C-alpha cells in the first residue's frame, strides 16, 4: 500500500503517513471553508447577458476605464496572467498531494473557485478594452507553454508552505490593485474584492493544513518552510517581463518586500515558530533562520527605497498612448 501511495503522490514514506494522518482534519477544514464561502460567478460581476442597454453600458465602462493609470493597468495585467496560470497549480497540487483522498477533494474545489478569477478579470478587461489583447494573450500562452516547476524536490510540505504564503500574497496584491483602480473605475475594484475574498479563504485552509503538519512533524516541516520562505517568488515569475511588471507593482506600493515581510511575520506568529521547542538540531537551525527572515526582508526593502530613482518601462500589451511609463 505504501509503495502504491508513493507512486500516486510525492513525498517520503514518513511524509505520506503524516498527510494520511491529517486527512480527517483536512475534511473538517473543507467543511469549514464551504461554510464560509459565498459562491459567486463572473457574469454577476460583469454581465454578458443580452440587453437593450448593452451599448450604453459598455460605452460608459470604457470611458471610465480610460482614466486608469498605466501602473494600474500593469498591475491588473499581472493579476490576470497570474490567475490564468491555474493549470500549473492544479497539476502541482495533484502530483504533490495525490488524487484519491480529501486532498483531491480540496484540489477540485480550489480549482473550481480559482478558475472564476481569471474569467472575471478577463471579462472586465475585454469589455473595457484596456489592452492590446493579442500581445497579452501571447504572454499568457508563453507562460503556460513554458511550464511551471518550482524546485520543491518532490516535497509536499513545501507545496503547503508555499500556498500558505502565496494565497496571502495574492490576496494582498489583488486588494491593493483594486483600491488603486477604484479611485478611477469602481467596477474593477468590485471584481478584485470578490477575488481577494476567495484568496483569503484559501489562505485560511492552507495555513491550517500546514499548521497541522507542523504539530505532527515539526523538524521536517520547519526545514521545508525555511527553504520556501527564503526562496519565495510570486506565481508566474517565469512570465516574460515578470520582473519589470513586479517592479512597477512594488514602486506604486501594491506588493513588494515590505508586504511580503508582513505576511511572513503574520505566519511566524500564527504558527508560533519562535517558541517551538524539543526540536532536532536541524529543526532548531531552520527555526532560528526563519525568525531572522523578517529583518532580512526589511533590509531589502530599505535598500530598494534608498536606491530608488525613476525608471522608464515599456509594455507592448498597454494601449499605444500608455506604452511607456516612468515611475
């Protein structure tokens, strides 16, 4: 049985035992998630049903959306590209956590909810005529074709550590983009608020799941968390132009090292990492390194601020009159 399980999912025999041991916990977390969830659909946010008012409504939307600054358009494009990378993440969860358990049930629920995110943003940007869509679609295609395989060394603990960090980071990024965009056009803020609320609920699930693994296997879990936290990259980091788009997002205060620092601090505090005792030498080493990460991130943010000078950016997916921006 153990040999069969190892062929169906990633992980050492001990890790597979831990994942199996917390399946009842996972089922309860799924039930809690479904109880918190308010299911919504993209058409409720950006209706596509035929009405006699279509032309007037679209004209009003497009006129308002013309006021969105180029930096907001870059942030929204990055949100869309990231969300449309969903196939990569469904595969990663399936290969690391298996296809025949409560983890599979969660993966399918999570995928169904996440699929609406890219649809909702795409509906909006298409109706609003925000971009050179062919250029944006080429970026999305290249991202999916290139694949996404983080160096987790087939460690399922790293997947759960990463998703804990990533879901919160994505929530923060969507919220920040929505607030900035809402100053000019409120409908996209509503779309991003719905998506952000989903990400917040997903964060609660992954945070709880990894916390349970910490309780059962703290030494290995701490080592996995340390490796992921230090090497964390937002989803989609292999999108062409990702570094430039991320730099724009950082410069306007939506997401960067300071926001990531706050997320790390929140999780270290929630999991009580600093007070864990009875660890092996490797566990203690990982715990101590983790507790130093926030200070390191603070120094990185200070360095970036000190070196800040205006920089020109040019993105082919932006409309012609907004191709170039300087921040």
